[in-house]
């Protein structure tokens, strides 16, 4: 109950801060958004491909691969990757945890997963990225080749199977919120108070854009996942600095901007920040079904500013709710002109079904239970933890997961 109350208080505070403290950005109407742009790009309220043909992204997130979240890896664990790492390190040591990371990177998403996603009819994926795959906190501004290789490999697979990719910086230095998806360091999220963390985030985006500026398979750069800034002005200010850095090296790729209050509040935006952008909102209904109200509010902003709208995340619900949500997005009256991306391709099912289900090994669940709440669960031995980690690596591989055709139908029946 305390967590629930805290959640609602947090939402209320963030929503108020974003609305009351925003500094309006200058508004401009651009009659031509890079008509010769060789990448996926904005044309008014829609997006088009490099041949100027209308494009609608229908896809899935690749959550749980390059950034870990407890609820994707287990049942009932609301924990970040940093907490998972710390708990496992206590059990098996740092080197074994590093090896486990590499094993998950090698097996959680493979070419076979990308091929299957394409075979199901999807045309895009959103790739959540933890900055830590590219940069160590003790060695800032030095980017790791191992991380670039992971992204390069994903892009090559998507190129082969004609899936567009939205690169999503899901976790930034210091954390854009204090909640597990941002994988924050202990304490308050630092990025909103730390010039160094902001500068590192800006530099990282510039490095990403510089490396991938010629990649046509990339549909856009999703700058910050679910930011929770102190005010709308703080969010706009950081976005403006990131965009300026990206545009120094890449004038063409589309920018995806998420709002406050878990990417549901866009009231701080007074107009475009880039001549090629889309608004990326998230939609979950765990605390009540207010989908139409929220979508109407977001659509009002994007329509007034002639900016496309894309649902970067939705899911974790019943088959009927998923189906009706897709139907809402497909209805032109709701203005979701750029399409949508389901959360997520592969995960451990919760009380709701998963699209591609990981069957969680009992030993792994016991390990995560202890990591999540060590005072309430028996501590596994080092050998038990090692065996559990090995079992989980095996469980996440596509040949061992279970595709839920009913969920596939819920996602595809309204547009096939």
C-alpha cells in the first residue's frame, strides 16, 4: 500500500511540476521536413520512409536484453539491473556476474528472434539500451567496443529481415528517474542535478548518432525513456542540448521525444524542438482504464503542433485489453500516425500473458526472490546460484520459450 501511495504522489508531483514550470519552446511551422531526407522522417503529422512512401511502425520492444528489469526476468520482482547485479555478486562474485551478462547478451535476443518477429508481420523493434553497455562510470566518455558490437549485430539482423529499429536510451548516467526501468544509482536520480551526468548523456547521444548516421534501418533516436524531471523546463532544456549535439553529426534521423509522468504528459511542449521529430508516449492501465482520455490529451498536443504520434510502449495486460488498445491506435481519429511498439517481445509472464514466454526455472526464481528481499527469503549457496544462472540462460533461448498465438492475434488482428 505504501508503494502504491508513493506512486500516485509521484505522478501528481511530476505532472504538476511539468505543467507549472515549463518554459515554452519557440513554435515554428515548417512546410517541408527534409523532403530529400534519405532516412525515415517526419512529413507533417506522418512519417515516411526514404522513398517518401507513408510508413506506419508496428513492432515490439526488445526489453530485457541490453537492459534488465526484474519483472521481465522473474515473477514479482520490482528491481533494477544494478540491484540484480549487486545481489548476484554477493552470491557468486563479480567475474561470474560479468560472464552471466555476456551469456544473456549472446542468447536472449539472437538472429532467430529477429527472424521470428519479422515472420509474424511486425516491421520494427524498439531497442532499449543501458548506457552501461557503452560506458563505465569510472571511465566516462570512453566507449566500449563490446557495446557497439551488440548494437551493430542487432542492426545487421534487422537489416537482413527488414525491421526498422528505434534506438532507445533506456538508462542514462545518473538515471532519469529513481525507478527500476531507469536503472538508477542508489538515491535520487542525479541527471537533473548533475551537470556531469547531463554532459555524459549528451556526449553519448552524439557518439551514437555519429556512429549510426548512415544507417537507414534506424527509424529514430528515442532520447530518454520515461523521464521524471523536476519540471517541464528541465526536460525541454536537456532535450534541446541533446538534439543540438546530434544535429552536429546527423542532420537526418528522426528524434523521438517522450513526455513527463511516464511519457504520458506532453503539456510542457509548446512546439517542435527539431525539424524532424515524433512524440513517443507510453500507455499502461494498471490503475484504471483512462486510455481514451489520455490519448485524446496527447493527440491534442501533437495535432496542434503537426507532430507525429507513436506509442513506444504498451502491454502487460489481458488479451482483450491489448486487442482493443491496438484498435485504438489503428483508428485514424486517435492520431497515432507513426504506429506503436508492444512491451515486450520476450519475458517471464506475470499475472498477464506474455507474447513469447520465458518459463522461469525454480532455482532462478529462488535466487531472484532473495535478491529482491533477502530478509524474507533463504539465501542460495554459490553453487545453487551458479546452477540457477545457467538454467536461466538456457530458458531465455528462443527454442525454449513459448510463443502465445492468442497474444499474436491480439496484436495483429486489427491490422492484418
